[in-house]
C-alpha cells in the first residue's frame, strides 16, 4: 500500500500570496481608506491654512501642520496595502499641492516669507500639470517620480520650520529651507521632462 503524496504547493497560506492577490480594491474604486484619508486632508487644509494666516507661528499651528504632513505618508501606505486607485492618483497630488502652495501663500500674506519663492513653486506646479496633460494626450504616461515625493517633503518641512516657535526668529534658517524647497521644486520639474523624453524618444530634444 502506498501513501499518496500530498501536494504541498496547493496549501499556500494567505500571507504568502502575492500582494496583487491580497489587494482589496481595484483601480476604479473610490471609497477606500486611502482616499478617505486624502479627502480628509483636503477638507482639513482649509481651516489649517486659515489658522496659519491668522495665528502664524505657534505650537498649536505646528501640531496641526504636523498631522496633515504625516497623513500624507498614511494614505500612501494604505494605497500600497489595499491597492492604488485612479481617484487616489488624482486626489493625493492635489492635496499635496493645495497644502504646500496654500501654506506658502498664507505665510507670504503674513509677510513671513517672500512672494518670489511662492510664485516660482506655484508656477512650476501649473506648468507641470499642463505638461502632464499634454503628454497624456500623446499617449505618454508620467507617473510620480521619487524627486517629486522629496519635493513635497521639503516643501512641507520648510513651512513647518517657519511655523515652529523655536525657529520662528531664525530668518537665515527660514530663508535656507524655503529656497532649498524652491531648488528641489525646479529640479523635480526638469526630472519629469527628462523622463518624458526618455519614454518618447521621438520628441525633439
């Protein structure tokens, strides 16, 4: 009598399945945890920006700004865990731009930062958005780049340094981090254009 051999390959624990098979949501999903967090950031951005405009540097303002900054990583983690969606791909960068440019604008209105860096960063976002749309109509996809993520991090950090009471009087530090954010904003824009040229070699260089 021969004991039949068991096919252990069929007994796969759910934790061993590929990430794609464990994702809870497809690309067309809208009401996902990641999207809810992103929408929450957009809604909370309005009172946060008003707080910056009216109060300026304070521990309360820094605490609110820190929460909004940290939740940017939270919705990204949820999207990677549950599956990215088209709605999230649109809403997440929108929330980042609204917070970053809105935060700098509120500080500029208060006179805490100069208008020139704000204009450069806002102009970059407008130009790159139009460029992405143009390339998209030509069939060239331009996904988020790592430099773009670092750009957002530095922008949010720069605003945090201006709001932090411990560094509120250090003008040289605020100037340094603000222009570092501007520099990375410009470099990330160039990186996107270079990536587009590589994806579509037929575009004149």
